[in-house]
């Protein structure tokens, strides 16, 4: 008796695609909710750079 493995591999591929899209959408929506898409989205980066410069000058 010969087995056809086409369906399990297709289902596995669709499951992988669905999980990839779900994880991508989750992190996209989470980043939007946390405020990474506004006018001040780069402020964290500049604050980190400013903190590094002030730490170098203090000692």
C-alpha cells in the first residue's frame, strides 16, 4: 500500500505560514500600541545617546 504524503506537507506549510503571519501581526500591533509609530518615536534612541555621552563625561 502506497501512502500519499502530499496533504500533511501542505497542511504543515500552511500552518507555518499562518503562524508566521500571526506572530508578525502581533508584534506589529504591539509596537503600534507601545508608541513606536508616533512623532516622538526616535526620542528613546536620542535619550540613550545623550545618557552615554553624559556617563563618559562624569568620571
